[in-house]
C-alpha cells in the first residue's frame, strides 16, 4: 500500500475517475461521493485541505480520507483543529475503504501519516459525526482512541425508519390528513430532482426557509454555491430532491434532501408559517415517507437531532460521536484542553 497526500482542489479533481471506481465497489453512501467531498472542500475549505489517498497494486485507489484544518475554540482559547473534510454540510463523516482490503491496516497507515504531518499544521484532532451505524467510522474512531491521547463524546442521535420493521402509523396519519383536509383539494405534492430543480425553485425554497428557520446556514452564499453545484453535476444530481406542496400556485411547504441506492435523507424542511394551522410540513413528511417506500428504499434517515416529531415515525436510532485528541507527546496544556472539552460534554477522560 502507498499513501499520497493531496493539498489542493485540482489534485482532488484529477482523482475523480479512480474515486468513482472505488465508490462503486464500496457503496459507502452519497456523502462520500467525489462530487460531494470536492464541492464541500471548494465551498467551505479552499485552504488547508488534506486529502489522504491510499493506493494498492497498480495504483488502484483503495481508500480516501478527506480532512481540513479549521479554527476551533475550547474555553474561548483558539486552536487549529484537523476535521473531516466533508463535514461542513453533512451529518456523517465517513471514509471510503475498498471492501477487499484490510481496513485496519489502511486506517493505521492514515493515522501514522497524519501524526507525521501534524507538527506546525494543526494543534488538535477533532473528527465529528462518526456514526456507530457505520463500520468504517466505528473502526476509525476506535483506532484514533488507541493511537492518540484522545477521548470521545456522544454528540447527536440520528433517528431512522427501517421499512422492513413497519411504518404504518395509522392514528398519526389519520390526524395529519384531518388537519390538512381543508386545503387538500387545492394542493399538489411535487417531487423534483436533478436538472428539474431550477434556480427559481431553489430561490423560492430558500426564501421560505429563511422565514421558518432564520438562523440556519442553508441560505448562506457558500451553502447555496454547494447545493447548486450538486444539482448541476450529472454524476450526483439524480440523488438531489426538492419536494414541495403547491397550494393555489404557491409553495407552502417543502423539503430539500437526498436519496441514494437504499436511503432517503430528510435534510432541510421548510414551511410557510401562514399555513401552519393546516400542518403542511407534517403532511409533506408523510408523503416523503410514502414516496421513499414506493422507491423500494430500505431506510428513511432523519439525520441528526432529537426533535420530538421524528420519534413518532422512527424505529431505529444510531449515535454520532466526536473524537477529540492530541498526539501522545503533546504538552500538558493541550492534554488539559482535551480533558476540559470532554468534561463539558459529560465524558471526563483523564488518561
């Protein structure tokens, strides 16, 4: 096995063909797609990019590990933290490893390389959104804890609906239909994907989202650039969906999300507060669950967050973890900061 460290977008762009081949073999989910990672880095982390590519025989790509160095504070003290390079816009930090190779061996090579690269480039390792529902993420987390002076904290739950376990919430559906009944006859549920999501539609959704969720980062210039790039890329845009309820030619509830081979991701919902009495957001959510089922998907993933409304639909819960650490030869101060951060998360370490 050989390792190559890439530090600029052009190098990562050139890797696309081999990345796509690895992606098709590993099937890691759309948040590890080359376009998703490349555009994430382009829009949010143009500087301080570190992508570790692992190659096997005949320069066959067998692993991709995207990172970026970002500012991070503990007790108002600034640090430079190494983070997952795709985590700015997603709820899962995943790495691709060829299923035909030894994952533990690949991860050890990557961690050894990161420790070699670290002096002078970043102060702390902080990898967020490592899901206990993903084997590569769990192994990476475990090996980080074994290799570094590090601890872990549970930071979010990710509720999901597994269709094989049943999802016919008869009483809940009846309540949703009763609430929406008064405007049902004049309303239509529309699903758009890929090139059918026009700039005008995205802008209309964004305006409504700003009203219903004013503090969200979805509407920022960088985020909009990222989502528009996904919509225009033929390699991934079939996975991007904008679904909405149109009432008398007006969008009154909508959802911007994603769908890959077996999962629908409930990503960013929005609704018009003027129609809140009729529950259009809940009605659209139910319609999305039905839509994903009709597409023969295995799972409807509500992503991060313990909002109460999710649990009335779900039958599965995973947890996201953050690993925070420094190298074993780090000084007392940095080790103290790791412990202080973990204490604030309720998981004191004191190694």
